[in-house]
């Protein structure tokens, strides 16, 4: 039957094509990392935790609108949690033999309440991607205590993102 032959032919062509990228990326593995480079990355993460801490304090104070009553309270809670992350990262950087930085990444502000929440969400999504990469790097260097600390931070950042997505009706 010509129809069956052509379907079978297409399926047979698709399968190996779908497998190839996965096999290639598995073979390549994660990019190699050194302890010094990991400390640099963790200090970048720390600067962004200080940014988030400050940004949430400001946004919690100035956000307006009855629809944002619940998230206003959450933003202040988030700020405290970013503070805890900064303490955890600073300890981990010190354990690794580095010096915890005191830089603050650029704080995002707006006069528009919805834009504030979008800025906060953008920061959280960026944090989630960075901490996933950092966990893989810690694993590569067999720094399992660091990996555990980063996993704890990642879980909280995922909660933060969900809170903001709910407030933004996403
Ligand atoms: Fe954080
Ligand atoms: Fe966060």
C-alpha cells in the first residue's frame, strides 16, 4: 500500500533526526569549570541577590492598587529571603576560598506597578536559569555542600517566580 509505505518512510526518517541532537549534547557534556571561575559566578549571583533584596524593599513600599495588596506583603517576604540567599552565597564563597563581594547589580525601578512586578519576575527567571547552571557546575567540581545550598536557593526562587506570575495573571 503506497500510503502506508510513505507514512512508515517519514516516521523512519524522523526518528534518527530526533535522537541526534540529544546524543550530541550528552556526549559534549557541560562546559568545564574551574573553582576560580565558579567563585566569580557566585559573586555575580551575590550582586544580583543584593539587587533583588533592595528592589523588593522599594517595590513593596511604592506598589499601589488594591489588586496588588496580597503581592505587596509577599514582596517584603521575598526581600528577606533574598537577604538569606546573600548570606548563604557569601558563606559558600568563603568556604571555597574566595572573597564575598559587596557589589550590587543594577536595581530596576518603575512608576508603574505592573512593570515593577514584570521587572521582579524577569529577575527571578534569570536567577532560576543561573542557579540551575551553578548547580551543574558545583556537581562537576564535586562541591556537594555548595550544590545543596544552591538547590535550597533555587526552590525559593521558583516560589518567588510563581508568586509574581500569579499576581500578573500569567
Ligand atoms: Fe535569591
Ligand atoms: Fe527571588
